[in-house]
C-alpha cells in the first residue's frame, strides 16, 4: 500500500546505522524530530466540495487529501506538519480516453479547474491546489495503464499515459522490449508525467531523455482532441511534439504516448571506480562522453557526495574494508566515485567497459569492479526512502538539478554548494552529453518544530541555489520541470518573447484557463 505521508510503500524503510548517525551529527548538526501529523487531524481540514457531480469522480475525503500533495518540500510540510493546504473538490478516475473527453468537456462547460495527476511524484509544485475561485477536480490517470499496440518492425509502442514505470517495463518486457527510461521515481511516476515534465532516466546516455523516446501521442485539450503523428523525420515547420513535451498539464491531459522502444539487451553490467579528485572525475566523464563510447550510464558522485553516500548507505564492515583498501592504495580523501554501465551483446559490453577502465587508469583512478554497481542496482529505487528516515530523525532533505556546458560545470558546482551554506550539500553528475552535463545537488538541514520556520529555511536555500544556477549559466531545471518552484526564474532563460510565445500556445489550447492554471507560466 502506498504511503500517504511520505515516499513509497508502507512497510519499506531505509534504516541508517551508527556510523551514519555520527556522520549527520558531525556534518549537519543536532536535530529535533518533529511531531508527526495524524491522518485523522488532516482529514478534518478537508472541507465541503464546491461541486457535487462530475464524470468519473469521487468526493471521498481521503482521495481529496492525497491528491493535493506531491513530493516537494512544502508538500512534506503539509502532510507531515500540518502546514496550510487546499484540496481538490473532487477526484476523477477515468478508465479510457473517452471518459477523459467527457471530463474535459464538462470542465469547459462549467469552468472547472483540472489538475492532471500521474504518480504524485512531482517535486516542484505541479499538483498544488492554488487559491482558485472556481471548483477544482484532480484527474487521476492510474486506471489508464495499458499497452495498446506494439509495432515490432518499426520499434514503436503505443501506451496509455497513466502507466507507471514498472507497468511500462512489464508490458514491454513480456514481448522482449524495454523503454529504457528509469528515473529515480520509476516505481511510481507515470509515462504521461515523464512526457509532461521532460523527464530523464538513469540510462539516458544510451536511450536518451524522454524527448528522444517520445514520438507522438494524443492530448485531450479544452479545444478538442489533438494528435501528433509519428515520423522518423520531417521538414514541416515547428515540431508539434513540443506542444505536448514539457506542457505540465497546461494545455490538456496526455492520454496516449507513442514511444520508441528497444530490444531487451543480452547483457547489462554496472561497475565502479574511484578517481583521485573531482577535477579528474569530471575529466573522465567528459572524455568518455565526447569519445562517443557506447555506454548506458556515466554517474559521477563528487567528493562530498561520495563521502556522504558511503557513510549513509554502506554497511559498516564494507565501509571499513573500503577505507583500509584506499589507504593502502594511497588514494586521497578527495576521491570521486564513478559508476559506469554498458548494455548490449557480451562483446559490445566488454569493449565499452574496457575503454572506461583505460581512461580511469590513465587519470590515476582505481577500479572497484562490479560490487558497487550491483549494490547501486539493488538500491537505486530504495534510496528515496532515506528521506522518510532522515525526516523522522529531524532532518529535512531536498534536491535541485541543472545542466550546463562543460566549461561552466566545475564553477557552477562550487556556486551551488556555496549558495547552500548552512545546509550540508553534495552533488553528482548523472546525465552527461558531449557538450556538457547535468548537476544534481542534494542538501540536508536540521528541522525545527515550527512548519513555517522550516518553510522559510527551505525558501532561503532554494532561492539562493536557484539564483546561483541562473547566474552561473545553468538551466533552471534539467528534468524536474518548472511547476511553481522554478517559475520565477523562467524569464531569465526564455526571455520575455519566449514566455509570450508559450502563453500564446497555451491560450490556443486552453482559452478558458482551466488546465492547471498558475503552473509553468502565469
């Protein structure tokens, strides 16, 4: 059963050992575990709805409550500490595209606000119910999860937008295919959500971000059903796929997605290595990305993250053994952990991995073999559960991410982590390109018992870091989307004319202003 007030499934935890507790006290400081907010207390705040009947909908208070939250830090303050929140008036559960058409048509007629809901994993405020004067209906697509068609000759699959990551991979895997898209939210986030926010998966180096996988699809807008047909290439003006990609629910509800799929690889291997410092770690991934080595993943934990991740997630005996080995090899404490993966035929995998090994050795690094990779694959979707554990210990956790050209990456990392002084911040490069890389930063800070004080602390950290990103030449979001949190910084990136164009496109699809208003752009 899905946990209503945190990340993941009930009963799954990520415990931390004594070494991790000591590390947090030394690096972050003492904490004050906040008093938990009970479900019954929160349900008393769910008021009467402003609309009684609507297609495929329920007024159940629990459903209204859980559909008012995502996974942003302010969302956690709402369901964990009772910070003020608003709920949708109803929650709709369409089972097929025809019912989505009914819902959108009813909303158009009655001027009801619709908020599309996929897996509820947004970390930037996509799902927040703002102070709308009109009734609000959350549209949950979880019943729309099927594989509708598979064109094996073309390597294309048509799937319903409400399918979660496991549902996508299970349906395709039964036919010997994979989408290859594995964001950290993979277990709960949905195909439509990935498209709507321009998501990126852990194996994007091989398969690409979602925009490389998305070939076309269908969007139910207040102006009617809009379909983007797939073509291997076209010279017909603006690419209308971009109307759907990154639309964040502003132009309609994505119902079907036509996706590029690949055969399940014969072999997939993840290995680890340690580079002596951040500079040589960055140089390694840059060289490999620009050389076009056919890898599935390059993920570089910079030195502060390497230290933190090993302390928080490694078993004490393994951590001690690794430390003694590194002392014997005389690798400095500034070391950076590189995880690299290859998939395909056994021969192709070995050739790709051997090229990484040569680069690592040439830069003075140490190869760790497959054990770190096996541990990462085993735990990669469990790590978000640490957020629950740390919260209960009295620590708030949030993340932010950007991307920049290689020339800017080292300085931008420094700018971001300096902007987060007062919290313990650490970064990794998780999606690399020949021209640059993403930067993913996590920050941990002690919580107070006052939700408003915690909100102000978070706003200060988030604001300073976001300013550092835009001033340092980074994009305000590489794969989390815009939502509410990044909206103030969008003009800096798009320009006034760019925002005017975006608003114009939105208005053409939704002249009534009923589709998730207030998110992405005003």
